[in-house]
C-alpha cells in the first residue's frame, strides 16, 4: 500500500486527525520497558501504520521496520510506502498484543511502544500516552494500562480562612 502526503492531507493525516503517539527523546537508547505509547483509532494497520510512520518521520525518525502481534490486528500489507519510502511490516504470534516494535538506523535502534486499545476512553488514553514515556515502568503492558485507568482519590481543596476539622 502506498501512502503519500496528498492522500493523507496537507499535514500528513487523514482528515486532519492527529496521530496519538508519545515517544521519549532518547527512544531506543536503553533497556526501559517502553519508549513511548501509541493510541491508534482502529485495529486496521493498513490505515494506522502509514500515519504513525509519517508522524515519526516528521519528528525526525526514519522508521525502517514495524512489527506487531499478528492476532491483535487486522491483516496488514508486508510493506507500506510513506512519502516514497518503503517500511517493512511483520506480524508475529509470539509478540505481546499490547506492544509494537519500531526499528531504525539499520536495525541498530529499537523502540517498543505500549499500544493503548483503540476503544479506550479519552482520560485513560491520555494518561497511558504520558505513562508510556516514563522510565521504570513494569514490563507488563496490562499493569501500565491498569495504572492509567486508576481513578485518583478526589481531593477537597482547603479554602483560605477555613478550618479543617
């Protein structure tokens, strides 16, 4: 499947919709559980991957390969062309369905992104995108997503001049 800026629109995304992805500045440089998070809108990689690649290219990363859990997504083409450049894709049954892997610099750099399920509510999705860039996360995507879903205890503000009692 070939995707061009014309097909995606002037800013690189269909109908002006942004790509929901977070990525650490030093992605691929250490052994953190995740280098970021990605919140696709569907399970259709033929639509989602070209947009993700275009956004990461806009940020200065020339992704060469995208791998994913085969059973978690709709069938995807083995290669996608984004702005005249071919990116290989590959599905594996052994991968965690909540993680995708990106490689660049001839395979020397690798980033694992936590996948936020497409049907996730807005608040949880936004939290998961932020959490995905933190160091020291558990290696379990399910634990990170559970932390993003947790509701903080409501805080009652103390007003100036009032007495807590």
